[in-house]
C-alpha cells in the first residue's frame, strides 16, 4: 500500500491528475460542440468519429507530457525526477525541547557497500528513493532534515517521542516496499551550528548508536528511552551499558520493540489538527475532481462506442419514400401502373436489411396534405413538399410512357434536402405482360440502389 501511495503522490506532484481532469472536461465540451456543428454545417458523417479518434489518441499523449514536463511562467520545462531538497533552516528554526536538546535520528541501509558491489546503479537509485520517501514523514512529525551522508539520512525532531514514532512508521513502510533492511539510531543531545553546518558530540554519538542497531531495528540512548517510557505505543528493551567507539564513557542503550503494525498516538505527537483537516479537505477535493473526470471519460467512451457502431452504409442511415409514378402518356389506360409500380417497389425495397421504407399509405397522405387536387400524380415539386412533412432523406420518383406495345420507365433518387438527382434506370419493356414488367423494373432499381450503396461504403 505505501508503494501505491508514493506513486500516487508522485503523479500528484507532477500534476498528472490535474492535466487528465482538464483534458477530460475539454474533450467533453469539444464533443458537445461537434455534435451541434456537424449537422448544422452538413459536414460528412464521419467527422464526429474522426474528432473522437483524435481525442482518444491525445489522451495518453497528455499523460506522458504531464509526467515529463511542468508548465511554468517561463514555459514548459522538464520535471525534476526527485523531490526538491528542503529549505535550509537557520539556528532559530532548529527543533529543540525546553532544555535546548534535539532528538537526532540517523537512518542508513544495512550492507549498503555490498549492494554497491553487486549493482551500483540499483544501489544509488535505492538511496535516492529512500531519501525521497523519508522527507514527507520528517515534515509530518515536525522534524528538520539536516543532511544526506552517503546512504544515510540525518534529521532532528523537537522531542524523542516524535523521533521514535517517525522511525517506527518509516520501518513499517519500508518493509512493504523493499527487501533491504534499514538501521536507525536515535540520541537526545545538544547540537552546535557553525557556518551553516550542524556539529557536536550528539551527532557523533548518534552515528555510533546507529551502528549498534539490529537489521530493521531502532537503537536509542537512555535519554531517549526515559522520555518515551510512559507511552503505551512505544516499548523498549535494555541492551545494557555499551562502550561506543571513540567515546571514553559507556552509554546505556535500548532497542525499540518493532510491532507488526504501528499506530502512533497522534494527540501526544501534537500534530496540528488544522493541518490534518486541510489535508483531508485536499484529499476530498482530489477525489471529487477525479470522480468527475472519470465520469466524463466514461461518458466520452460510451459516446465513442455508439459513434463507432453507427452504420456507415447509406442503406443503414437513410429513409426512402417511393412516390406514385407519373404517367406522361396521352393514353390513360395504364393509370393503374402509377400506384402499382410504387407499391411493388415499396415491397421490394423493404427486403433490404436496415433500410427504412415509408409505407405507401403514409406517402399518399403526405401528398394530399400539400396538393389535394393532384394526389394521384407525383410531380417533383409536390413530392419534395410531401417529403418535408415526413422527414425523410431520399425520394424515389419515376415516370412512364406508352409507345404501342412498349413502356419506357425512368426513375431517379432525389435527395430531399439538397435536391440532388441520382439517376437509376431508363429502360423499355413489353407492356403485354405488365405483372412481369413491374417485377423486372423493381429488380433493376433495387440492383441500382445496391450498387450505389456499395460505392458509398
């Protein structure tokens, strides 16, 4: 879990979450605008799918760009891969107790020299990673980062309780993210500031105490143990009087018992409740923003699935109305073919899958509304007006004329909005068998429509 948390914090530091949220909101707005302007400007049907494809392709690019670069007043600059070093504090800001002492903590990696010999790059990366994840915990417990010494981290706290709780939490987190072991030494003593450096016997003593800590353990001096002995969340075991290298006197040392799971007494640690509330508010705010961004992304993906599942063929997206054929012959003996051809074509067109064909009764009613006196004749103007009342895409208009025993049939498709004419057939047939003639005309027209549909694909 700590590893996931640290990765989450790194994403937050590089503003990846913010960038993704803004991109999701922007994409949502763009898709809404596209949905409005595509029909208004009569843009091609594939325009919205093309825009959505660009937005989806841009999503991983935004994440990568946000991870690598930061936006600053000077433009985009490459993000530093490590946390910035804490601001050096002056002597007046150094954490001390009422007696002027500080709880000094030194943390290093067990057998680091061996790790360096095995894999130098991996060992160096491990040091950088350790340092980066320790810094937020130093800040959490009100500590002060002093310096990095090789693989070790030297820091100080205003009292031993915070120093021990900090160390226990670091060990608990570390054991879940790395097989390597840490050693921690803690000592309570005065420190000396000189020309920006922190010096003194207390620093040297802390190094020696650290060297006596067990793998994955904490070694503390008696001064530290006395301060934390009353705390129920911290337990120690005496290691006896030990002579430290370079020191003439002996020191009574203790090891801190490492619990399976450590929970500090936050009230005793005097951690600002206002700070916790602020952090909680920030967390809730981040959750709210991310929840909104995720919902928008899901909506965009859902819309994308609908767009990509849209039929692309003309037969899948266009409605057709077959109007009565116009008899332009002087003879009125074959007026029955006016509606006969239209009904036969309507039936045949209905056999095409997913093609919306308007019923002949509806067509005749629409014609009567716009031109009652000429309801039996499908003139072009009348048909166009009738098509507007039915909200259809295409009109199939036809005419025929009789020459002796032959009939010439002419048909066109007309786009209802633009008025563009798409010629289909102009054929002559024998009128001796009108039933067979109607079927042949219908098959010819259906074949022509299918050919044009295939070209649209």
